[in-house]
C-alpha cells in the first residue's frame, strides 16, 4: 500500500508560479510510474504529466513548456514546477503512483490562479 501526500498548492496570479510536491510512503517509488492529474471545477479529472520509471516523461499539450516534473526516488518524492500559470490551470491537483494493476492516489492539493 502506497500513501501519497501532495503539498504546495495555493493561490497564484496569472503568469506566476507554484511548486507542488508529492511524497510517498509505504514502498519504494523507483519502479512506479508517477503522474500528476488535475480536476478543474465542474470537469473531469485529466492527465497533466507522467514520469515513467525508465526516465521518459509525457506532458499534456496544455502544460508543455510551462510545467516540469521531476522525481527524487531516494526521497520518495515527485515534484512539479508550474510556471506561467493561467486561470484555466485552476484545479485540484492529484498525484498518482502506478505499478502494474496497482494505482494509488493522493488526496489532492488545490491550485487557484486568479487576480
């Protein structure tokens, strides 16, 4: 069982930045595909970025060039730097750990981009 705890959400102005963290406990995340998803108000949850254990990364088109994922397997932590934020980035952001048929979610952290 993997427990994920996200942190770093909050309020940012358009054009600003925020850094999210996701810390895992209960297992070594090295073999896990780690991802960030988000759920905007009134919408379905959507993929933001995936970090595969072999090193490849896949970003949603909407965040390419603005968001950067990184992972520190020794610290069991995944980070997401979010820059040039836009109002449509407003959402609850969730961390996911996936290994085979086993997927785990964090509780989410809210990001609001507004003036």
